[in-house]
C-alpha cells in the first residue's frame, strides 16, 4: 500500500506525423482497477456532485479551500475552433480523482475454530472478539453483554489460541449474538456503507448502495496537456481532434513530389524579387 502520488510530467514528442491529444497528457489516466493496482488502496467513491475525473495532481496546495490550480486543455473556443485553453479548478478537486464504478470492500471472512460445545465444534459465525461485541452493543444502544459458557452437559471449551468467544447482549429486550450481527453488517465487505434498523425481531442491517456514475452522460474533466511545440498543430477530422507534426508532414509531401509550405514560401519570395525587377 502506498500514498497516491501523481505529479505533472511533460511527455516527449512522438516521432509520428499524426498522434492523438492523449500524447500531450501531463498525468496518468486511471480507472478504478488501475488506481487500486497502482496504490494498493481504493479510489474514493464516485461523487455525483462532481464531474468524472480520471487524473489527479498531488502537488497542488490544498491547505486553503480557496486555492485553485490552472492547466491547459484542448477545447473548442466560442468560434468553434480547437486550441489550447486554460482550465482553472479548485485545488481540492485537482488533487483527487472521481472515478466511476463501484467501490469494492475487503471480504469479511470468519476464521474456523476448534472451540467445542459438548464435544461438537462450534459454528465460528457465532464467535467475536469482546472488543468488537462491546463496540457493536454501544452502536445499537444494547445492554448486558454476556459470554455464553454452556452448561454441565454441553460446556463450551476454547483452545488456548482462540481469543474469540460467544458474546450476547440485549437490544430492546431481544437477545442478540454479536458474531451474527457482525456477519450481517459485513455481508458486502468490511466497511461497506449501510445502517442499522431496529425491528421487532432485532437489529437488521440495511446496505446503502453507493452511486457509480456509470449511467451518467456528462463529459469528464479534460486532461491537462503540455504546450504545443513549434512544429505541432491541432487538426480536426472524422475521428476528432489530433496533433500533426508539420515538419514530418512537409517531409512526406516533399517525398511525394508535392508542394510544401516551404516551397510556397520560396516561390513567393521569388515572385516578389521578379516583381521588384520589372517595376
């Protein structure tokens, strides 16, 4: 597990005549899976109050909520022309991703046990640590935490390396087993959101689905890009906007026997010289 870090890096110029604007990107673009693979932690749950955002800048100053960060993006201006335009957003937003998809939570697994009752192995789902049982009882406003010990005919025996016990407590007069409630609360994984409802038959955990953004139609935050180099320009086509290298384009035209911009400039200079001689 590592702290998510992402700093702007100016990418090198591709040795191609034409390439996508993603080749200008200053940051890595993440999916929920690639973020987890890169940093060992889940990306925050998708926030429906924000635009989807696949990149983040951990170098921005977020010490003041009023701070902003400004980048260049490829966008269409008011005249319908593609070009580099400034994007200013809150530093807090710049510093975090907002990825679509569901957050996955670590599975809740109950370790087996060698504890017995009357010689039979106990179902480990009924076991819990005393600290977990106490915390759960406090959350549910329960009372009278008690450890089950069995009886003379069916004594409960725990091996020396088993720290868990069968812990029970009352909620609104209903006897509840802590292990069973913990199993219910973590059915969708450890930390999955939800809430307790107190019913006539005891506490019931209700999961809270998190928004995923998968059905949204809003465009995501554009990716910040580096400045265009002198031999680069944007070009629109059937596949959208791309970048062309004017130097390589001229080489291709020259090899094909076509007039290049340099040829046209030279011809214009010759024309001007001849015109001055005849005037």
